């Protein structure tokens, strides 16, 4: 389970300071603080979030809950301004917006599938009425949903994030400058050293420990690296070839992850590689048996057997959304096995 990224050129890396990408990472934390180091920060923000914004968030949360669409990641190098990033998003072609926005629901390249209303709506229904309404707007008037998203992000900036970005920006900018200097003076291998979940295979290839097995081609343009404070522990990779290749990664605040040998006794239920892949999906977002089957290319009976094993091990919880039973990995149960395991599943 890894994403391989091909690098090329004399300057294969570029670094971005993106308030938009960090704001979206913040919204991901607010959506489910339980497995994030910034959970305490999320509590303070919830206390000062205007009710109107809080009411809008659930309808849009699928855009940052698990898979991130290309327009919500850094799109160019340098020190960005949110106003400029939102202006580019508002100017985005509606059909291009729709294809990227559908990706978190369909899980892969959606340019040829965005008009498959039934598939998109089936995934939306498992997330509740608010998401169904948003997806219906995506299908009928993507420009309207695009503008609604921009208004929401602009509102979040004014309500709480502009003040937070004043101190977050310094840490992000310092990290980008430090690794950028390393890339210039010592080369990409030195700049990528100790990047979370990343292995430098060669000067032209890195691998990142992620759920999908994928190859990202960054040979035509530099790989865009965007540090994040609030995004920890996630490493978010841009997998959509329609957007600049990029990685949003958490600032390294500690040592290398501890080996998982100390938790062997409790991992009998997680010994199956297929089950581990399901666990990664279930930790990010509650999903139904049918969703997991489509996402992982399995039959529903196979998924049901894996879910039964995880349920018997008390590693998943369930809730009902209409006719759907949704499963979610119990982050507290996983954390009891060791924070190293939880971090590995969250990458």
C-alpha cells in the first residue's frame, strides 16, 4: 500500500504556503477531532463558530473528510493569499469543478463518470440528507455549489481562521523555507529526509505510505509540497492527474514512528492485509458495506465477513442512516493498541 511519485528535472521540488489548504485541513479536524493532535484547538473553535456556518458544514464535509479534491490543495508554489486562492476557485470551470468534487464520493478519476447521477447519489445518501442536497446541486448546477463552497470558506476565514493563520503561517513558512533551502543546497534527497510516511527510493522516486497503490507523475512539473500544522497526522497526496502533483504533509514534531512489534498480541484481527485496507477507510469516514465493496473492488459478502471479524474484536462501531448500516473504526480502541498503529492507519 503505497503511492509512488516520479520526480525529474533539475528542480523537482517546490514548496507552497497555502492558507486554503490549511483551512481545509482545519475543517477536516473540526469534522472529527478525535484522532488529531489539534483536537484541543477544535474545541475552542467550536465554541466561537457562528451557528450559520456550523449549520452549513455537514453538507460540504464530504469534500474534506477523506479524499481531497484538487481544488482544495495548494496549486502553486510560494506564499499564497486566501483571497487569491478563492478567486481562482471561483473562476474554475464548472465541469472541471464537478469532476474533482465527485472524486471524494467515487474514489477515483471521475471525469467520465460525473454524470452517473445514481452512483453519486447512492454514495451521498449514506451520508445524510444535507449531503444528498449538495450532490444534487453539484449535478444540476455545479457553478452554484462552487460559489456556495467559496462563500463558506470565506465565512470560515472571517469567523475564526484569519486570526489563527497569523501564527500558523509562521510555522508553515519556516518549514517550507527550510526544506526549500535544503533542496537548493543539498538536493531533493536531503529535502525529503524524514518527511512523514515517506521513503526516498532514489533522486527520481519517492514512496508514501497510503491506502491506494498509485503512481503520480511529477516529471513535467515540480512536486508541490505544502507543510501543515493542523493536518497532522495525515499525509495528503494529490492523485488526480488533472491537477498539479502535490503533497500536504504534517510538520515533524517528534521522532520516527515506533515499531508495531509491541502490539502484536492485540493484532490478530488485523492480520489480514485486505482487512487493514478496510480499517484505513473506516477510520477516516463511516461507510456502508456497499460503499466499501465498491471502493476496494470486493464483493459485499467478502466485506461483510471482514466487518464481522472487526466487530467481534470490538474494533468497529455501527450507526444506521436510513436503510444503510454504516461502520466506523473505533479510534479509541485502535489508540489503545498504540499511537504508532493509529498514525500508520491515518496516513
